[in-house]
C-alpha cells in the first residue's frame, strides 16, 4: 500500500470553487483503479490550507491515476486556485518497523 499526502494552499477566495470541484471529482477518484481511500483535511488554523490523504494499492496504481484523463481534467481546474505550489509526499506504512526488521530498508 502507498499513502499519498498532498498539501494545497489555496487562494482564500477560491475555496468555494475548490470545494465544488472536489465534491464532483472525489467520487470518481475513489473509483479509480487502486484507490482505497480519499479524504480531504482542513488545516486547524488556516482554512485555506487543505490536505488530501489517499491510500493506493501500489505506486503503479497511483501512477496510472496521475496519467489518467480524470487527473488531467481535475488538475487543470485546480492549479489556478493555488496561492502556492502543492507539496506532495508518498509513504509506505511501516507496520511495527517490519521493513527495517526484514532488511527491506536500511536502519
């Protein structure tokens, strides 16, 4: 499994447009091949800073989504709403340090 966290800093006046777009696109994203979960989080102190949290079956399933028409259509509409570039990070869940103990990752 792969976890993708993307921090979005939006223009304050763009929030209604973003929420409308997310509400429309989220069900389609959740149905994308390999998407296991999609959530939208709002920063506790700055309501124009949002974070998407998504879980994917694999890196390749996320890559396929990012190469899809759906991603391109949504991204072209979302990008002009940003006040700063999006910051994305991907993670593998570490199940009780299993990857370190199994020698998969260096200590």
